[in-house]
C-alpha cells in the first residue's frame, strides 16, 4: 500500500519535472505542448498534401461552382442553427433573432438551406459555437492543440467540438453509409472552403505552424469579444 | 528709406510664405476620406485585373506590375514593419531596419499577387466609417462576398500622414496581418536574432518554402 503511494508520488514528480522541462524548452504560455503539436501538424500536413489536396482539386474540377456553393450553404445553414442555440446559451437574444431568422428564411425559402437568401439580404452569420459559449461563461481557453485531420483548437474549443458532435443532427442519422457520406461531403466542403486561405498561408508564412496558431488564436479572440477585442499586451510571450 | 524698403520686403516675403502655406494646405483640405480612398484603390485594382487577359491567365509579372503601380503607393511599409517588429524594432540598426522593410514589402507583394490571382468576381461591401473629425487613425471595414464559401470581412488600418491616408494593417476576419507577423518575427528573432529574421524573409522571397 505504502509502496503504491510512493510510486505514485514518484510518477507525479516525474510528470511535474517533465512539464517544467517542457515549459523551459518552450516558454510559451499559450502552447505548452508545442513539440507534440508540431509533430501532429507534420502528420496533418503530410496527409493533407497526399490525400486532401488532390481530392479537393478533383472536387473543384468536377463539381460546378453553383453546386459547390449550395453544398456550402447547406452545411452553413446547419451551423447557423447551432449558432442560434449558442446565442440562447449566451443570453444574446438579439443575435438569436438574427441567426434563427437566417435559418427560417434559408430553410423555408432557400430550398432547405441550399440557397443563402439571408446573406443576399445582408443578414450576417452569427458564427457562434460551443467553444465561444464556454469562453463567454468564463472558461479559460487552456493550452493550444493541433489535432491531425481536424486542425487547430484549444482545450476549450476542443470541449466545444465534443458537445457539438452530440448535438447532431448528422450524428443521429441511423443509416450509417448515408451518415458517413454526409460527414465526408462536409469534410470536403470545409477543406475546399479554405483552399485559397491555405495557398495564401503557403506564401505568407515564415513558419506555417506558428502562422496558423497565431491566426487561429487571433480569430477566436476576435469572435469571443464579438469583433471588438481589447488590445493585446505586446509583451505576451 | 532703407528701413521702409526692408519693411516692404518683409511684407512681400510674408505674403509669399502665406501663399505657400495656403497652397500646401489646399491638397490637404481636398484630401479624400480614408474609406473613399480604400474604395477607389480597390476598384481601380480590380478593374485593372478584370480588363487584363494576361492577368486572368495568371501572368505573375503583370499582376505584380498592377500591385506595384496601383496598390503599394497606398501602404506605409515602414510603419507596418515597425509594428510587426514591436519591441525589437529599436534593437535593429538602421541598415537592418531598411533590409527588413524591403524584404517584408516583397513578401507582402508576393502574398497579394497570390490572392489577386484567385480573384473571381467577388463583390466588396463597404461598411459605414466610424470616424470623428480629428481622427488620424481609423479602421475601414469591408465585407468581401465570394462566389463560393462564406463572406470574408477585410478591414484596413489607415493612418493619416503628410502624404495622405496610408494603410498600415490589413485585418482578415479579425486576424491582423501585423499582429500575426509580430509573433512570427518574435519567434525568428528568438532563434536567430534580427539577422536571422532578415535571412528567413530573404529566403522566403527567393522561393524557399516555409517549414
């Protein structure tokens, strides 16, 4: 019994020591797991180059642009509904009206979300998700994480992803091939939407890992503060 | 008599000076508002892109020419580089500062060329400008509606200079170019000093791929 405790203590000390060592090697507060994240990023980038990019190129070459736009609109309409749920959780009735109005309009009059009539009328997307709701509730963003195939996130946003997965609706489709096809098309659509961004990052970045991390964290901060983030202290690292 | 002549001469000089001041001030009075300027430049660049079949075909030299002539004179690269350098700017020698400005400028030209090559009839909505009379630093906000995907918000940080309004930051969907580069520059300087950063920038401009 006592022996068990001792080894537990030893393990805890070893863990603490390795965390301290990790921090010393990479003193960044936001990205304490940088070595691991960088390794995951390399894996992600390799898969992206070998599989995703060629697949996206085929998708863009074969599927006409209006259809691709409709696919984006369809998935965006679902996310607008998720955004409306989060508006409620945040107590933002103003934005809830906006997002729910978008969903009603686009689902009812825009052929089930295939046409984004609301954007044409200048009603902008709310872009809220569970990670942002947790943030508005006061949860700390926690360490940055890069997840292969899924991309950049933080502990808080990752928790948001998990909640999002349970909310559905695609996850509740019982026909497995249909469900997986929808997930697949969704992934292709998502990747196709960032094709231009990823090409720009290839030119602009000095170190793509750092560029993506900074851009992600800046974007999330911007959304968390509803487009009006307070100025960041310059000496942040 | 001599004293009289001197007074007249002084009045004459004063008039000349006053006239010069007024003439100098005239363009400043007629200076266009920052949002009007952003709109004019954007439309000018996009019109040139649309009208040029070589650019449509992806001719990089032509794209760069349009950017050099129409876009770049409206940017303040010295301010941009200084902001991206943050506290490291003062640590750089004048020679290093000059090289940094040049390389950063080239990098942004390359980035802009890439972005413009992908231009596909996007439409730009200009949001109302929030600006008070004496402001010398404003954010011009636009929303770019793309043929595919979601609209992208692109804002321009503009400062008033003696030479008219100049752009010193581009903010895409809340991601500031200057802030993003500040962290990248910091990282490079931490690893290889200011000369290391200059070298990395120069390498990227020579087409060496990023890590």
